[in-house]
C-alpha cells in the first residue's frame, strides 16, 4: 500500500512542492480534505479517519470534476470514502 502512495508522490510535483490549502473539515465524521496546487496541477487529498464509511459533501466537490488517481474513477459531486482510508483526486 505504501508503494502506491510513494509512486503518486514521485509522479506529481504538487504533492511534493505544491501550495497547501485546507478545503474540508468535518470533526464529527473525522474527515479532512486539502488541496495541493503547483503550476498547472491541482490535487485534492481526502482523508477519512473514522472507522465508518463517510459521505463527504461540500460545495468545492460539487463544482469540480475529480479523477481518483488510485482508481481512475471520475466523480462529480459528493465523495464516499471507506473508513480509515484516503484518496487523491486530480481536479479539473
């Protein structure tokens, strides 16, 4: 599992040197999201620290097309994350 995250970090400059901006926080659900932006690349990192599955609902998610860099799935709108997981999305 860690090798996948290391590979993503090597492939995407924004994960290494990009500006950081918090965009989502739900203390009750244990979910957090932030953007890493560098040059022409914007990545959204979402983390679910809860053991339960969570639905992340936010205006920033609804206004963007998100491509999951781990699965290739394209999303528009709310994001559902399994418990104790994270995801990295390319923002278009």
